[in-house]
């Protein structure tokens, strides 16, 4: 469909031009529009706090899954029969 363009338009009068100059209302309506949510400082602060808490929880869960090695604890439950025999023979001598 071809758009209809009026080329023989009568010129606007001064009264019509003045009626369209509502800069005060345009300015007021511009500031009535709320800012997007991602530009709100409270929203960005909440996102940063949630990100930090998530990172801490992930790092804590990774660290808690690691096996604990205790260098000071000597485990004597893994002795074999030959170790026991050697110890007994040393004690008897």
C-alpha cells in the first residue's frame, strides 16, 4: 500500500504554531518518566551484595568438600601383621 502524502498543504498560522510550543509540559513529562531499574542505585547495591554472598557460599562449599589432611595425627590403624611381629621380636630381645 502506497502512503498518502499531501503536498498541497496550506501554511500554518502563528496561532497554530504557538499552540504546539508546550515546552513546559514537555519538560515536566520528561521528568515523570521513571528511571530504568538497572540505573537505580539501590538495585545495583542489592545485586553487588547478592553476588558477593553467592561467591562466598560457592567458595565455602568448594573448600568444605576438600579432604582434610592432618599432619600431626599419626594413624596407627594401618599397621600390618609383619609390623606387629617386628615390634614383638624387638621387645623380646
